[in-house]
């Protein structure tokens, strides 16, 4: 779309939730609108306020490109928390960008080559951390990123909003009111961020797991809606991974129009061979499978769905934050040699034995996947610092270059040694790093690709930047308390949902991955782990990978997440690296020739 003065042209993906207020401001300045879209508001805002100022005013999820005809400059911008993706590259004087890496293949001159350092980072994290991608010299625009490219020189890469600055400012200026006032403020802020995301001219619903975050979103949707909200969940045959009864109880209490979709193991397994098509680069968060299934089934009923993603990072919900407080701080006083001895003792017992013992523990006190978590916890006891604990917990492999030929791992934000000075509190550092790495590169990537593959638009109210800024001003003791994560969020939720309906162990959105890989997916996996194929690719140390695979098949459950990483890479590599980069029939996407950059 072009601005009315002819200076700016925009291409845009996403939703702007405050576009009506911005439109009113522009109308007060004499702007006359031709239509009713948020796209027109953005491009006319650029004409009135300039690109930087307009982007900074937006509240929404978006990937935006703006071409300034007069100055011959291209601007690329991404939303603050990274809900929508934006890839870009400069190739032989041509600027390429798009919401998907596969869009770059529409240019017949692009010849992608793999970034081996990104493969190593993928094996560590199960995703490729930004700003890197799986391809050399192709980048993800970071959350809140703003790039300007002109004929006068190379790209200017900056940001219009700074999460580190938000954290620092919040810690310098904490909220100084009593807890009841904080609960009231949070309640009203949550009501606003949810209500804004319910505005649509198509049917709207919500994912509901019955946990704190999704229950909070649905409760406030129902508060804002005069009729029952449509809510959706899936149920599994395996009770260890089934949350449907909890979701149904919350839905019944709130009075939503709830649908539970039963999903068989066979239906879940049918998704796996298609994952490489959905994801533009290797991605191995196994909850991608149920996320895609619930998205596909939800799309049959609504076009937009709200989710509770972001609540764990905002309100200190992950177990690693609790471990830092309740395990690391006390154990740090113990000599490292004794901690390493305790770590070795815990890891002597195989994960499946811990899982067997856990079956005899009452449900509300039981920790899901306790064997895997016990081994991860044991690892944290053997490292010398709290930051090392974080690296351990976010790593599926502690030294992934052992599995690769000729690679040096790329280093993303989690390796930033300056964070200690900026954020002295270790839990603050963990939450910050999760917000700028794990959240956009794993959680939001998973949800975006899984939902957009079936044309379902997912909106994430808890990532409204106003809420993010407010939460970082909370004293730590009021955000979470020892033994009670999400303390303040739970206080608000208790106004809508009784505690007993949501008080339960944290499950995640998992699948029985180890059982699948040794059972119904074994033939598929063996084909990808074929020794001849691994040798032909020339990427992995074949003997090291085959040894891990053999150990896993023999019953070593410590390796199944890493096995999934390797399998997802192999599936992606087979799908995309065997494909021609020549023109595939689609039109060239949003490319701009800048000969001076060649």
C-alpha cells in the first residue's frame, strides 16, 4: 500500500491493536483515509510522523517493510517481543526479505549456504538463536529491531525499544504500592491487553490448557464478552500428557463454549513427517506437534485464537527460576567437590527409575518427567556459577561441536558477559535472557509456524509491551515467592477461578517422544540416521551420532531430546538442501535492488 502523498510504500504482516487511536490522531492532523485498515494507518503515520516515530507508537505484532521513495531508503521493523518473524539478507547488491526463509528462494540469484556455527547452536538449544539463521549471511531481525538500508552505504541496524533498558529502568524505579493495589492494577491492565486482542471481524476463540496463563486470558476474555467465549483444548490417550480435564473444569466454571478434541497417537505421529515443510529452518521443540494439532482443529471453528504464551517469562513460572532460588543459592555454600559427588550419585539412577517411583506420589505433589528433570538438576550441582547453571539448563548438549565437522558455535545473547553488571540479580538475568532468546526463537516461532500453516492467527496478550514494562517494575517478592511462582498473577486469577481448579504441577505441552522414537517412529528415524546418508551430508561426526543413537535405543533416556534435534535437522536438510534455489514459480517477494551495496 502507498501513502496518499506518494512518498511511502509498505508491506506488512500482523495486527496493530491501537490503530484506532492512531487513526484519530492522524485525522486530527487532517489526514483523510480511503479505507479502514491498520495498514493504511501505519503508512499514513510514516508520512506524518516519519518511520521511526510511527513504529515506536505501534502496539501489536508485526513485520513491516517501508520504502521511502524520496530518500530511496528501505526500513525493516519487527514487533517488540518477536511474535512475527522477519528474515533479511543482502546478496550481490540485492536486498531480500520476507516472513519466511523459503520466500528468499523466489530470487533466482540467491545461492544459500549452510552456517555450520548455527547448526552447533541449534543442537544446543533446539532452535537457531537470533540474529543468526541456518544460512550464512542471512539474518533474523531481532525483536524490536529496526534496519535502515539506503544507497549511501551499508545497513544501519538498531532498535526502537530496548528490553535491557526496560529491565534496568524497572529495577531503578520499582512500584511502591501495597499488594492489593498491585493486584488491582494488574487486573485492569490484563483486562485491557486481552480486550484489545479480541477485536476482529472474524470468529475469535482461545487455547485453554487449564494452567494459570491460559486460564487468566480466557477469564478476562469472558469478562469482556457478552456471550460465551469459544475455547479449545486437545486430549491424549496417554494420561501423563493429557490436560483436558483441567481445561474442561476451568471452562465449565467460566461458562465458555468449550471443545475438547480427542487426538490419537496415530494422528500425532502423522504430523511428524510434515514438520520440515512448516519450519523454514531446523526446529526441534517437540511440543510443535500438539501445537500444530490444536491449531488445525481450532481453525475449523475460529480464525483468531488467543494464547497464554509469555506468562512463564513474565511471572517467573519456569522451574529453573525456582531452582536458582531454592537449590542453587543454598547449595552454592557447599564445596564444589561435594556438589559434584552428589551430582554423580543422582545420575547413577536412570531417568526411567525415577519416573517409576514418581507414580506412587500423589498427583498434586508429583513432578512430570521427574527422571529427566532429576538429571538436569544434578547437572546444575556440578557447575561453579549461577550463570553456568542457566547454560546447563538451556543446553540439550553441553558441547555440540563434538558432533559436527569443522564447526565453531555462533554465540547469541545468552553468552553476553556484560549482563552481570546490568542485572546483578541472577533470576532477573535468566528471565531477561529467556525473553530475548527462548521466547522469540522457540515459543513464538513454534506457535507462529504451527498456526500459520493452517491459516490460524494467534494473538498473545501477555506480551503487550505495556504489561512487560509494568511487570519489570514489580519487586521480585511480589512477582514470585519461594514455592509460589506467578504469585501476583495467581492473585488476580483467584478473582475469576477458584485456586483448586488451577493448582497443579506444571506440565508443559509434551509428547511421549522417547516411546515414539523407539516405537512407531523408529523406521522414519532410522532412515534419517542412516550411516550412508550421514556420511554423504558431511556435516556430522557419523560415528559420534550413531553411538548416541545406539545408546538411546538401548534405553538411555538422557539422549532423547538430543536425538530429536538431530532428526529434525536431518529431516529439514533432506527437504530443503536438496531443493533447487532457482525460481519456483512464485513472484519475487519484496526485493529492492541497491547496486551500491554490491
